[in-house]
């Protein structure tokens, strides 16, 4: 399960900070692999490992410099984790997305206080944009409301699922102003006594991701925690990065599913050759996705509509391919993959998450159809 090496990238220059992705891959193999089952079962939330990944630069490589940003190293790092554990790849996406929010904010106090602490893993956290992202396309209504007060806002409401959280974590989300003044994006501080983290019912997979329902009971959000007001232009700026970083989850998972098929080829290849989907097809697909992802990841601020559609189309295909690769891996393994002790069934359960996490397959199709509100 090696890292997605630079030599395989079909781009015309060397990926920056490639050694970061290599170090992440090494940690994934040596330290994460023994924890993957317990993270999946929900008995472990790997906060110490996430901080260690921050120590080697896993969360800081995509912070903008002089108005430009490059997501390639961050995506490769997420993919390296995803080869071993889909849950940890998802938490890596959460942390990287939190960094993406903070480092792109126009609020200088917020950037100065949080961007580097998030980027180093000193402070962990996630993203609460599932509901807002759905609201932008008419799927849900915004669940948080805020009213202006001196020095900030009072926010109330509830979000059903926010991941990579703990009592000292932060996450970014959006509320609608009660006075009709539009939407505001802010950082929520989980240590605030007016914020309650409620454990969720058990999931099909990935229970150790620090996922909670979050209640806001008249939470005071000071001006220094405002990421963007109004939030609309900011969301448009960060949306491609939000989605592209998710591609790392798919790239890592697909690569391990290919590895699973290869592992059983010696014993079962004589009969597996009759299956319609073979590892060679997924290798070609993986290479295609990697090439497109790396090309798009070099220019995340591109405001062109054709670029945005390429990002959405890539994300849709990556979700579909994740499920297809995991399904094929299960069929190639046969009965041995049906054992709880075999990772093939875990990869299948994780693949469904790639297809349904916001933006889900159905929302992506809605977005490509142009049905936007």
C-alpha cells in the first residue's frame, strides 16, 4: 500500500512538498493500519494520530501563498491515508477543509489566530457545510439562524451530523440572518457551553470519525470568529477546493481495492477472469482520475464555469468508481471477503460513504443538470 508516487502523476512538474505525502503514507502503513478496524467500529477516534500527521505537514500544504493555492499534496496525503482507512481519509478531508476555510478568510484576526493552528494540527476540527451546501441547491433549508448583537451574533439551531469533532475542536458552518440580511459563515467553538455535541446512532461504517449532532442554544459568535460576511462570494471561492479535496478519499480507496483484487489473483484468478470488471480497468480509471484531479488541484480559485463543471463531474465519477471498485473487490474475493475480518467488506461500506457524503451522487447530478437555487 505505498503512497501515490510522484512518478505516476501525469503532470508536467513535480508535486510540491512530495515528501509530506511520503511521510503520511509511512505513518498510514505503520501506525494507522493497526487502528483501521477499531476506527471503523467506533472504539477509537484517532486524535493523536491526526496531530502527528499535522506534525509532518499533512494539514498545511494547501494554505494559500501570495493569492495562489495548490491542493495536490493535500489530496495525495488524503489518498495515502485512504489506501489504509477510509474513515481517516474522511477525517483528513475534514481537517484540510477547516484549514481551507480559515486560511481563505478575509478576517485578519481569525486568520492570525487560527489558520496556522489548524494547519499544524494543534487544533483539530471539521466542516459543518453539509446542510448549507444542500440549501444552496434547494435540497434543504438552512438549519442555523443568527441575530445581530453588539460584537457579533447570537446563533441557534441544530446540525444533524458534523465530523472530526471533540470538546476542544472547531468547525466552519453557516447561519441565515434573522433580519433577512443574508448568510454568514463562521467558526463554531465546541468548547462553548452553549454548544452541545450529541452522539449519533451507529453508522454502517466509519463510526470513529468524531461525528456528532450539534445543538446551538443561543451561542454568542464574536466578530473574530466570522469567516465571511456575506458568505456567498466566499463559498464560491472555496467550493472547488472543498470538493477536490474529497477526491483523495476516492483515489486511496480505489487503489486499495485494486490491491485486494491483485492479492487473490494467484488463488482465484482462474475463475475471477470470468468477472466483468478486472483490476486493469480500474488501474486505467485510477490513472485517469489522478491526472484530472492533479490538473484541477493546481488552480482551485479558477472562476470559470467550465472549470467548476469539470470539478463536479470528476467528483461524481469518483464516487461511482469507488462503489464499483469495492464491489468488484468483494466479488473477486468471494467468501473470504465476506468475513468480518477481511478488509474487502470494510472498503465496500466505506465506498458507499464516498458516494453519499455531501455533495452526494444525487446532488452532484442535480448540480450538473443546472438545477441551482
